[in-house]
C-alpha cells in the first residue's frame, strides 16, 4: 500500500486544527502495520 501527500484537518473550537500535512507512507506487501495514538484520542475505526 502506498499513501502520498495525505492530509487531515479537524474543525476545533478555536478554528481548524491540522492533524496531518503531506504525509507519505509506503507499506510493502506482506507487512503488518499498526498506527496508535494517545489514549482516548479517538475510537477504533476499520
């Protein structure tokens, strides 16, 4: 899998909050990857 130039902005109480900017990620076939955030940062999503 390959992601190129990914970004994510959330609307916060004091305006937009940029969580990701121009993120690139490459995961070779057969690899297993887990991405974790701070405890309580969000609910699990599939």
